[in-house]
C-alpha cells in the first residue's frame, strides 16, 4: 500500500536547531517512503528510512543527473545551477566515473594522511590569526571559512602569493548575500585564474592536483579548471558549516567537550557522531527514477523524483540507539552523512581530517571558548542545501 502524506519542503525546524524538521520525523514515523510536494508544487517521494535511503542511492536506476525528467528541485536557484553547468556530482555513469577517476587518487586515505601535518599547520595559523590582539571573534568568518579554502589551495597547488585573490573570489561565491551578477563575475574570474594556473603547471609541474590534471592529454585547460572549481565549491561550504555547527554543539554540551578534551584519542569517533547527529546536508539528496522501481513497501514509477533524507536515516534507532542524544562515544560509523553509492562524498577523508584537527586544536588551545551571545540569538542558514550558521560570535577571555 502506498502512503500518501503530503508536506511542504523545506519544512521549518523545531526548537532544537540540530533535529531534523518535525515534518520529516513525522513522515519517518509513519513510513520509510512517503509522498511529498516540492515548493514548486511538483509531487515526489520522500525517502526517510535508513535501508531505503541506501537502496535508492546504490541503485543505478535512480539518476543523479538534474536533466533527467522528474528530478526534484528544492528551489529555482538549485534548478538553474544543476542544469546550467553540470559537474560530475550531477552526472550518471559512465561519464561520472570517467571524471571522478581523474581526481579520486588525490583523495585516498593515504594521500590525505600525508597532508595531516600541513592541515595542522593551517589550523594553528588560523587560531593565531583569530586570537591575535583580541578576545572575541566570529568563528564562521574568522576561522571556519578560511580553513577549507587554504587546504584546497594546498591541494590544488595555488601559489601562496595568490591566496588572497583566490580566497576573496571563493568568499564572494559562497556568500549567500552575493548578487547574481557578482557571482557570475567571481565565477568567470576564478575559472580564468584556474585555467591560467593549469596552463602554467603544464610547463612547471609540481606535486599537486592541478599539475597532475594539466599533464593529462585527455583534458582541456577549461575542463581542468572546472574540476578544480568543483573541488573548491563542494569542499568549502560543507566543511566550514560542519566546523561551525560542531563547535556550537560542543559548546552546548560541555560534558561531551570535556570528554574529548580529556581524551583527544576519541576524536575520530567523535567526528563520526557529530556528522551523524548534525547531518548538515539536511534537505536531502535528489534523484529521479529512470525505470519503475520498488523501494521498501512502495513502487516508484519511472519519471518520478525522490528525495533521500539523510538526517532521518541517521536517526535510525535500531542502528544507532538513542539517536537524538549527542554521544561522542557512540559507534556512529555507519551514518550516511556523506551519502552512499557511486556519488558518496569524494572528499570525506579530507573533511574528517580537517574536522578532527580543528576540534582537537580548538579544545586544546582555547579551553575557555564560549558563546559571546545567547544561543537563541544565533542565525542559521536553514534554506541552503547545507545547514549552517550565518555567524558564531565567540569569546575566550
Ligand atoms: C559528494 C557531503 C566535504 C567533495 C557529497 C555528497 C554528500 C557530501 C552527502 C553526496 C551527494 C550526492 O550523492 O548527490 C559532504 C559533507 C562534507 C563534505 C557533509 C563535510 C563535512 C567535502 C570535501 C570535498 C568534497 C572536503 C572535497 C574537497 C565532494 C565531491 C562530491 C561530494 C567532489 C561528488 C562526488 C560524486 O558525485 O562522485 N558530499 N561533503 N566534499 N563531495 Fe562532499
């Protein structure tokens, strides 16, 4: 039997900023797959169960290509972005696999572990800059945002003297107050910069991603720039937002922060639990059925859109126990915060190392870190695909 609950997306949050919206948890309680209505009025399927989310994301009959009929869009902006300039995150195999393969070696665990000391150095300098001559800061703008951009500069091989330009263009692109013409200008400038840098690297190769891509015969300078751009955009906002909401979650749970401060060896598991508990890709992952497919108890007809809700999947009580509680010692490794299947996050090891480094460093170096405003005055980015904080005023005096 098909359940036909209808609800609006995106739904408002309840009182706890970290819980999935009540509309989703209600839907999840009712059935693992329900009917829903998108903001533009289109009907689609909301997949909230853990097994069902993984089944959809692992099934090649569900397309991640936004041009596939029925693909669900949560906003007009998302439609434009995904259909106008598709990158491999919005492609199906074999094209997706061809392009992903070109950068996948750079994100293997061994390679990222080699970067750990460099990442530690970037994080230490970010703490130095944030704290120099002052006792308060906005942890989002002054700390969480610059770190992933500096890390990706290191990986792509952006020369140090260009960091300022690179960072200011990426800041413009990622700031949701940026107007459309400003974003287009910054996009064109950054793409031009990356294409020029790739051309330079062809003649002066070094041990970095752009050099390796530039040396390939089967990629144009433009395609190389596009891949560099995709890594910048996908790796930036998600890691920055995850950093800020993780710090907030720990400030609100001093018992858990103290646990981690006392035993930094817990950090790997702690990051997995934070990824599970916070699930910042909170509006879900869209797919379109290219054939009629059975998902759990429901038959999804060809041409229908589905939204896989990672946040409710990550609160599966059978798998994780008392899921609404943040418990840094929980075994949360089976979470789906990085997605599942062929599109599972390419940068997950990098994100993990960045988050582990950030949290242990902040807890060690700023033991007095606390909110500088009451928690109920914090403003969240609830409408973005990536959930986060607009600002996080903190003090350590
Ligand atoms: C894909 C989450 C950090 C690069 C994804 C997907 C999720 C995700 C859920 C799957 C999208 C889909 O199936 O439609 C996150 C989270 C992060 C993070 C929560 C931080 C906490 C990063 C970083 C990078 C990165 C640091 C790289 C610099 C990518 C890429 C894809 C992707 C390239 C597309 C993979 C593909 O289509 O094959 N990410 N991500 N991400 N992520 Fe991440």
